[in-house]
């Protein structure tokens, strides 16, 4: 029952379902069971009903939302040199979004302290009393339960740092941290049609990552490393050394960092992935060829995953997904490398949320964790009250 309650809250918080009927459809649960669960959540003030929405038949449906209409989460999506910050509302709404400088190489304490100052400004403007959580999207492996970065290759000084605990203490609310590709997958899934229940979200930026949605939920794998395609060996990479310590990884030929290196070796004046994208967008011959090859290599690795998983959709995010030759090369390679039955109804497109996908996902994780904590508190109080009642003479 607790699992069902948590799933109902998750669907309402993410905006994937706003009525009892939609919840029942998502979960494949009996309408009576869903109605009972929703009723308990309403009674405890975790969910509220407002207005009605017309349906295709029968009575109009009550619209469900989280109990506090003004509740929100602060969220940040961290990159190597910048961070995207904003306010995330229940249902995936965004406000006060902006990009700020952020130096990952400075280490966790200085970086998080400067980030916290910006987030505090947002909370002050929004109203501190309605803040329910803080969510962070990080460009490296994350131990979600422990709230720490786990053996990152591009985050010097961050390994093992208690990011979630630091944020929770700093803001006095629940904090959630996760890998950037997972955050993007959850954020994008929340705004996609409900029938797309299997998806792969690819982040192609300075590094490469992927998040997997299986049966409508994020799939983490046995140790939380599901979707880590960046270190798959690929023939085109040869013996090129990778930041992970191995050689020949996809990252060495298809990531933004790899493209910077490759173009510099050809005497093209670039220093960042943004420089590469700017040149390719302007039809610079060498940059365009390099970006197209990177898309082909990514498509080769994705083909094996798509054939195995058979998803409804592949979403492309990250700065490289803004370059059409890159997207076209990935799409072409998937159609060439996958079985026709797999690509027959496969959607391959840019993430509709663009640069905000990770921000939405991080905020949703924070709101869901806050709801779970509240639910546990309510359940604990109910048990305590029950015990008190039965002890009365």
C-alpha cells in the first residue's frame, strides 16, 4: 500500500496524472483502490482537488494537485563552467530560470556555497515558507541514497562529498541529488505523452550520458549505473585514452570534450564545446564534419541499446543536440543499425524541454522526496495515535 501511495504522489507531483482515472490507467490499478488512496491523501492534506476537467465520457473529472498550491522546489543543473538554476513547481512548471557561472574545478564547498547564495535569493523572492526541497543535477555518477558523487571522472574533489546532506543543512529542507542524464530523463518524461512508457534520454554535451525510462519510471540498475554509455568501447576510438582510465571509450570520439581536442589537433581555434557548436551552426566545414562523425559514433552505440531495449522514444539533449548535423547523424545510424521492427514506431527527437529538462527533473526529485518524508511522518503519527488509543484504560 505504501508503494502505491508513493506512486500516486509521484504521478501527481510530476504532472503525469491529474485525475483518479489517469492514475489508474498509469498504474494499471483498480479504480476503487486508486480512489481510496487518493481519498487518504486528501484527508491528510497531501493532495487537494480543484475545479473539474471535461472527459471524453461520463462525469467531469476532479483535477488533483499537491496540497499546498504555493509549494515549490529550488533546483540547479550543474555543468563544468556554468549552472542553470530555477524554481520548479508541482507538475513540472518552471519560473525564475537563469544561467550563472559555476566552476566545477573549484571543488564542492566553494562551488555549493556560491550556488546556495543564488538559490537563497530565489527562495526569498518566492517565499521561504513554501519551500519544500532542493534538487541538484550533477554531471557524474551519484549514489542517490547516500546523496554523494561516486567516482566522477570530471569533478575533481567531489568524490564522496555529502552533497545532499550539505544542501539539507544549508536550507533546512529535504534535498535530492542525481545524475544529470537521469534528471533529464525524468523531466522530459513528465511532459511526454503517457503512452510513451519506454524511453532513452541521451545527454550529449562535454560528456555523454543516458537515462532510461522503463514502464514509465526511471530505471537505475543494480548499482545505479544504468545508462552509462559514455565508456562503451568503440572501434573508431582505437587506443585513445579516456578520463575513466581505459582506452577507446565512446567519450573519446563523440563528446564535446573530444570534439574540442579533435578540432584543436586540426588547428581549428576552439576552446569549449560551445565554440564547436557555434562553428558547426555556422557551417564551418571541419566542425560540421567532426560533429557529424560524433553523431554517427553515438548512434552506433545507441543502436545496440535500442535493439535490446526496444523503446518508444529516444530523446536527445545537451548542447550537441542543438546542432542539426549531429541529430541527423544519430537518427540515420539508428535506422541503419536497428531492426526494422524496433524503429517502426520509434520516435527520435530533441528533448522538448531543451536545456530545462535536467532542471525540471532535479526539482521533481526534490518534491517527491519531500512528499515521501511527509507521508512517512503522517504514517508514523497514525501508528502512534493508534497505539495511544489502545492503551487507554
